[in-house]
DNA sequence: GGCTTGCTTGGAGTGCACTCCAACGCCATA
DNA sequence: TATGGCGTTGGAGTGCACTCCAAGCAAGCC
């Protein structure tokens, strides 16, 4: 019952409104992955996965009877999201803050939204900066292109 | 003679095809700035400016008769460009490499262009990633917005 | 002359985000 | 039963890009 994939479990939701587009290949119908499988799926290292857990960036990960980590699909969804946040340049401390809010439940919706909206603004600014830089690069590249050819 | 602003000096060109859009306010007709003026113009710290020089990221900066740095407009142009490169996420080591190529003269046009083109590709990828992230953020934000309101 | 301000230097320190290490446990296959 | 492979831990180490420090010099002002 707890392994049915489609529904977001509300028992311990890693996050609500989770991943529509699946980014990493996952064997269908499975919901327990070793750390090395997660490494293969996410591209993160095992070190980093354990470190994320230590600093509170992961919701508690299940363990096998021998104490080894067994990740679930919702953990992978969460890791996908964290990876996205990370490449916005968001500091890990802020991601941990968001993770805390998720753990605290529905009362924190407003704050989570505020956090994401501020991140959204950062991303838009970043894109604008990059466009700007792109213009500079294009100008220089075309200079070198013509000079390089005419020489 | 050496203080006329418009022409790119070919005596010691910080970079060819230099800055059309002036980013920072500069007193017109001046071409010698103290480090603290450059701090005000660029937003970099004095520490960082000296460090850039030490690692070879700056073309040689003039000195006053007492040994203090006197930056010129071409130095400011170069710093503008470096700042742009930096916010693409380019490692400082690569920027130093580019600076070396500039010092080596016209023979390195092809390599400079290759370097900038590879940076350009990185920037485009980065923008694509950020767009992707933006979509995820928007989805989550609108979820929290409706849930937050309906609650 | 004394004080302040602004600059100089080499080298050491900081903060972030990992990244690695040593020592150990469990278990499947030869 | 032993060997290899995969996993575990806390704590230490790494690389990057700054960031700061202490000690000192030069100029301007009271």
C-alpha cells in the first residue's frame, strides 16, 4: 500500500505538489533505493547525500534492517527539487530553512511561498545578468571572428 | 596625448574592442584613479583589486611617484569585463588564462575567441537551466498561493 | 612634532560546499 | 572461511574566492 507510486503520501510528505516531470530514470514500481542507486539517478555523490542528511536538508531517510539507507521515490523527488534550487545559487543554509518549513507542516505555506518568490526574483535577475553578459561576449566574439579571418 | 579617452590605445591595450556602454560613473576627462575610487566605481573591495593584480588577472597598473596604484580608464573597462565574466560563473583561473592571452598579443585571437565561445555556450546552458528552475518555482508558488488562500 | 588618513606588502585566515579518511559492519559468492 | 563489495560513522581535509591582519610609509593638517 505504501509503495503505490502515483499518489503523494500525506503521511510524511517530502513536499506537496511533487514532481510531474521525472528527471532521472527510475525502475517502475520500485520505491526503495540504495545510496549508490541514488548516486546514479541524481549525479550527487554518496558523500553529498549523507552530508545533506546530516545538515537537515533531507527529510528522514528510511533504513534497512542492517542500518543502510533506503531512499524512496519521494526522496528522489525532493532531491530533484533541491538540485534545482542549488543551481539557482541559493545557499545551502536557505535550502535547509525551506526543508525545516516543510517539516513543520501546512502552517508554513505562506513563508515557503515568500521564500520561493524571493528565489524567483533572484533567478530572474540572474537571467537578466546573463543576457547582459551574453551581449558583451557576442560583441567580443564577433570582433575576434572578423579580425581573426581578415588577418 | 595618452589621456585622450576615445581611442583604444594600442600601446598597452587592456583589451581590444573595449567598453561601449560605460557601466560605472567616471569623472569625464580623467584617467588616473586611486584604489578607493575604483572601489566606488566597481563595487569590488580594495583587497580584491590587489588580489586580482597579484594573481595576474589585471594588466600592470600604473603607480604614483609614492608607489600607490593609479588606475586608468582602460583598467576600469577591463574590470567591467572581468566582472561580467565572473558572474557567468567562470573560474578565476580561466579568467587569468584569458588575461594571459591578451598580454601575449594578436597571435592569440583564435584562442581567445574559442575561450569566449565556450563561455558563451556555458552561459546559454545556464540560462536554460534557470528557465527550467523558474518553471518549477512557478508551479510550487502557484500551489502555495491557492492553498494559502483557500485555507 | 604629532596625529589622521589613505595607501602599501606578504602571509595568514575565513566561509562555503563539499570531499575524503580510517575503521568498521554485513553479506553474497568462491 | 575468506575475500570483495557495498555500506556505515565522526571528524578532518580540500579548493575556491576572497578577506583580513600587522606593520609600515607618505602626505596633509593643527
